[in-house]
C-alpha cells in the first residue's frame, strides 16, 4: 500500500511509545513521509549515532538501527520536515505470542491470572495486543498499542503470554516485549500465506474441509495478512503458539501445515527464530480420534522443523468437557522454561520442560519395547490404570501390561502372541498418568499408521 506524496510523517502501530526493541540487533524502523523526504533517526543510547535515510517515491522509508544490550528507558527521534519522538522505549527481548482462544484467554478469564493481578506492577514487561482483523491482501500499518504491564493492563492481556513473559523477566532480568497476536477459533490456515495453501494439494484439500463458523475466519491467509504481516520486519527473539483445536476437522496434514506456516514466518522476519508451542489439551471432541490426531501431528513437528519445542499440559486439565483449561500459569511457565534453557542457555534441565515423546519401538520375544525422546532420567506411572493397548497383525487392540524399564516401556499381553503395534492414551480425552521423574506427562502416541474409525465419539 503506497502513501500519498503529501502525507505527514507516519509510523506503523507497532512502532510507538513504550515499545520494546530486540537487544543487540540491527532492528528495522520504518514508516511513511513525503516522497523523497530526507529523514534522520536517532536513538538516545550510546553515542546517539544518527541514521539518515530518504523516503521513496511512494513515501515509504526504513532504516536499520543498532541496539545495545538490554536497558532503558530511551527515546527515539525521527526528524524530517516534522519530528516525532518515541518515549519510554525499552531494549530487551521481543516475543510473538499467537494462536487461538487458549492463547487469547485473558488473565481476567484464567483462575491463576486473576490471582496474580496484585503482583503485576512490572514496568519492564510491555504488552502489544494486535486487534482482531482480517484482510484479503497484506496490510502494512496494522492495529495495536504498546502498554506497560500493570495490575490493570494485565487483566485484559493473554494469560499464557503474561506468565511466559513474567518468568523470562524474573530470570534474565531484562525488559520483555510480548505481542499478543491471537484470535479464538481460528484454524492455522488463516495464519499462513494464502499462496502456500493454494499451491499445495494436500493443504488445500484439508483447508476445504474446515467448516464455516460465525465469527471465525477460515479463508487461508486473511489473518496473516492483517495481523502478522504488519509486524514485519520488526525484530523478534522468537514465537510461542497455542492452537490446534481449530484444525480438528482436518487433522491429518496439521504437521505439514505448521511446517509451512513456521517457515513462512521465518522467511518474513528473515530469522530462524525459536518456535515453542503447546500440545492441545484432552477434550471430548465430536468424533473419535480427531483430537488425538492433532496431538500426534504436533509431536511430529519436533522432527520436521528445527528449533521447535512442544510443552504438554494435560496434567492441568480439570474438565475434559471444557476446551479451555482454566489454569494458564503452568502453560506459560513451561514455555518460558523451554526458552530459558534452549534460547537463553540457562542451566535448566531439559527434563523440566521437555515431556517424553514416542521415538521408536522394537519387538522382543512377544513383547514390544518403546523408546522415547526426552525421557533420559526414567519414567514413573502415577496412576492405577494401565493406559496401554497392544495389537497383532489382526489390528485388534487389547489391554496391555506395561513395565517401566529405565527410560523405556515394555508392553505385552497374553492375548497377543505376536505383537506389532502399541497405543498409549490414543484418544481424544484420556489424561496420561505416565510421566518423567520431574512429573511432566508423556505425550499420547501410537506406533501404527492404520486407518482409524472416525465415527461419533461416545459420551463419557
């Protein structure tokens, strides 16, 4: 979108007072002015080096500004025919926090978020809430406003994001900027550039299966155009993501879809930033396995896309008929632990944030031994019910005996002499009682790829 030649000095919504810029980076600032207007941009840190630029014939301009180590507050002065001064600018770590309703869920909605309101006077945390909107073409200005974290502003901000940022700030002791870019009910297709969906037959077929629902856009790319694209090329540290429920009508290609979306975002921001996400919680969906298949696909992302991490929160589900778990602090904390260890190299054990995920199986004398990623310290069964089933070539599954052997599980049944497949909690709503020694639940899994009965889910 071009800007008229006689336009006044303008900035996108994300560049404003109270913003956080990524530390020790060449950050991009951009906007619009009169055609061919000369501008000077100055940050108040360091030697106050002036960066000069000239607006294009369209009026658009951009500069690269080198940021120091974390600190602030600073000012940024943009001077041309007129002058703008950005006040209370912090330098620190910037994260996009995106997804659907469980990411959008505010502290006012979350039980632990409400309780934490009196503790939320944290001026080093800044919020940028992107307004819900969609567009058929990529937008440039965007909507939203940076706000300082206070007991009042936090009430209306994403609870998962808030607790994620609070833990980061408490540990690394620097400013944190959180961009809440979420919209309840949305499938991941709307967060992905439309051409990436339209040009892939498998993704296009899955997208066509997602039904129209009032208030929830489903057209590929429309939310990406209006809510993600206007943030480009703002420099970020990484992204956290909580979504998947909106894709349960067509779950089989979800891992490919997420790979496509993540790669598209990384190309836009010109950075292979870390992408940490939440596995959706157990819930009684309408048809069998649709939730299980999404969780299976989410586990596959770990091996398909580098610099990704998944946290599991099934142990904090109180009601499998409520798609919104009410406690968000454990979700934000586990995502923060991932970032603190993997991104910021803090001495946090991987077993404190990486739930065990199925890796491989081997048949041993009528039994199947299961190995896991991220189960190095061993496993514990914290429930009385065995949640494993086992099958032979006839594809009939029977309850199994499961024995923990270090960081592996040995599964067997007298009813299956020659086993070929094992499943663990592979349904929509089972809550795993198998954990690592630190208490993180094992991800549900199946070792087979057999066709599933997708008939109506039985009520529980």
